[in-house]
C-alpha cells in the first residue's frame, strides 16, 4: 500500500531546522491572551517538554547503538565499545559529561526495559525528572524485574508526585528482589567520600557521604559540643560553633582560622596592594570580592606565600608563573589548574584531575603550557575513543584567546574558552559570540 507524502512526512524524524523553526514560533503576543489561555499554554508546554524528553531518549538510544556498531567495525574491543558516547550526548545537550552519562542511562532503561514509562513520558503525562526517579530507584534490579515495576506502576505515574514515585518504586522493588537492595547498600558504603563545592556568598559546602550511623554520630557529636559551649556562655550560635569545631577537629588546629593548607587565590597587584575593587578568584571555588580576598590574607595566622603569574599584554591570557618549584610535571600541573580552574570540556565544570595534551604527544604535540589543558578523569578517558580530537582555536575578534576546539566523532565542534582572569573583562561580547555560533553552524 502506498503511503501519501503527508503521512510519510509526519512519521519521519524532524530535522534540526524544523525544530528550530518550531521553537521560534513559541514566541507569541502575550497581550492578547487571557489568564485561562496562559494556564492552558503552561500545561501544554509541560506536556511538550515530556514528549521532547521521550524523543531525546529514543534518539539517544539509537545513537548509542549506532556508535557501538561503528566502533565494533573499527575493531574496538567489546569492553571499550560505547566510550565517548555519553560525552557526545552531553556536549549536544550543553551538559556535563556526568549528566550525559545519566541521560544515556535513562535512555537505555526507558527504551529497552520500561516501555510503559516511556509511553507516559511521550504523552506528556509525566516529566523527565519523574521518569528519572523511577529508573534510579530500580537501577539495581534485573531487566525482568524492572519491566515488572514498569507494568505495575506505569498506569499510576501520572497521578503520583516525585516522592510518591520513589516510594512506590521502592515498595515494589523490595518485594521483587530484596537481596539486590542489600547489595546496593553495601555498594553505597563503599562509595563513601567527602566533596567540596562552591556555595553562594563566597561560602563552600563540604559534604560527607557516609553510612547513616556514622553521619548521625558526626552530627550528634558536633551538636553536643556546641550545646556545651553555649551553656558555658559562648556567644556564637550553635551552627557557628558546629562549623568552627568541624574545621578545627579535621585540620588539628586550635582555631578554625589557622588552616595550614594551600588555598590558591588569584588577584591583581592593584587589588592586593590598593583599594582596587577588581574581584579575585579562589581556584576551585570561583570569584570573591577584592575586599574579602584582602581580609583573608590579613586575618589568617598561617604563612602567606606570593607567587607571580604573568599574562599576555595583548590577549590577557595567562602565559607563565614564577615559582621555586622547578619540576616540570608539577609546575605545569599547577599552572594548568590556576589557568583553567575546572575541566576544559565545555559545560563540564568538574575538578581538574589530569594535565593533558591538547594535540596528543603521539601526534607531535609538545609538552608545554600552550599545548596543555586541565581535564577531569572522565573527559580525558572519553577523548581517547576513536574520532575525538582537539585543537587550539585561532585567536581573533570572535574567538577568545586560549580557546580550544573539541572535535567529536560525528564531526561536531565545540569551543572551550578560558575563565576570565581577575582584572580582565571578556574580550568577546554576547553579540560577537552569537555571530561566531552562527558562522560555525553555517
């Protein structure tokens, strides 16, 4: 039976240009709408987001299978097939590689094992996050048991909230395979760790991922000590005492301010020696006000060492540092961490773990700061898959100095730029950046 052109067009995959055109049509004249119309549109757009997430899952699953088949044809061992796929998905979605891995895992679970949940998502009756919760809570189950959960819970997903989905998924999973959740608990204990990340207002969050008994014991000990000091007349709040005690006990210092570890603080000479307001930058944390940086230097009881870093007078790019440490690997690593701040892969933002060659040493790339970049472990491993490459981007009125172009196996290019140094405004305006994106797209 012949298929009419209109039916064929409706069932074909939309092109990127068609999706862009539809996005442009979403801009509408709000003045003519009623509040009833606005609520209807909000609900419709929410359904559209779910349908788009389902479409992304199907396309991501197909891309994963295609890339694995292509790598198999290239002779990549089966244990290494699929390497770099999550990173490509992350770049396409302007997301970190870690999130790209979660997107890929969600796509595999929905398409291959949870068709009812995918159907609810495609119809816009649930959100991508709600589907993610269900996949997350059934991750330790076998494919067969995951399909059972999908069948039992699929019809009720649209009427459950986030916690309801989590609760019901656990209840069914506990019944189907309680042993898997005991193994999951033991695995979680093996993953115990401490992390640090920036918080608003020049603060930081130090998080301990601990077994529940240890976590409760830590908090109880800090609380008891704080209550004891408060009862003795300490003017600090309980939270302040707990935070100070946390630092003192971990560092072994008598006070929380005397911390004998290296905290890299980048600031201009004017901001250091005068009342200049140019913000400074704490490596691994982000920008801080100049006045706060000066206060940190003056208030600490620990020794302060100054190290000069040199920038290009024309581009503002960090080009060298003055240090007594002359061992080349350690020196270049310190330089890359200070210059790049976080992993250079676009949208990654993970801490730097590896000092990497932009142009591979095997391809003749020199071991130098100009050919170096700081990468997280995941991104450094992903770029070793077939078809990946990186080059230094030419500097100019559009491209930022020091930029790196990441090339993926599908032929897409993504530009990674350096963070703005203290005292150096970005030399590229938003209009120039948009123009550069249009040029690359063309």
